[in-house]
């Protein structure tokens, strides 16, 4: 499988998961208008710093190995 095919597949799976959640959350009486800002808050507070740290460490290791 080419890397672009894998990327397209991953992108489609993510869109499918988001669409299913968007359609199923009202069934469980969860307000999407309040859920989305909370999700953005959690992602920017807890997930994105770890991703940034991971790539920063890879950059430092790449610079040190040269």
C-alpha cells in the first residue's frame, strides 16, 4: 500500500468516525454545541503538547546525530 493510499484511508476513517459521532450523540441526548468546544479544549490542553514534544525530541535527535 502506498503512503498516499494509507493517508487517504486514515483520513476517510477519521471523517467516518466524526460523522457517526455527530449523528449518534443527539440520540444519547448530548448537546453537540457544548461538546465540541470541550473537545477542542481537551485536545489543545492535553494531546497537542505531547505531539509537539514528540516531534521536538525527534528534531533534537536528528540534529545531534549529524
